[in-house]
C-alpha cells in the first residue's frame, strides 16, 4: 500500500480505538477536518499535519508509527 494510505488507515485505527470521530480529531489537533478526509485521495502528507493529528489523538509521532502498517514490506511507494 502507499505510505499515505497507511497513514490514513492508522488514523482510522487510532480514532476508532479512542472512539473519536475525524471531526473531533481534527478539532482537538487544530487541523481542518477536510485535510483528514481528503488525505485518502492525496499523494502526500505533511509531517506538520500528521503532528497535529497526533496531538488530536493525544499520542506522539513515535506511537503513531509504531504499527505493522509501516513495515517495509507493507509500503509500496
């Protein structure tokens, strides 16, 4: 899968674990809601945006990337 798809999947996974909607994640992280929603169709994700999303999820970037989704064999781009 593309890296951006893994990032989006991880946001979905973590939001579900916290029982948070994308809207609440975006609001808590001071990121436009549309940024998260359109990320799926994007080809890139800015690190600064991801940092804010992590803030909205109350986790660190390290926690975010601590997932099998980001294993080399799972990323194709």
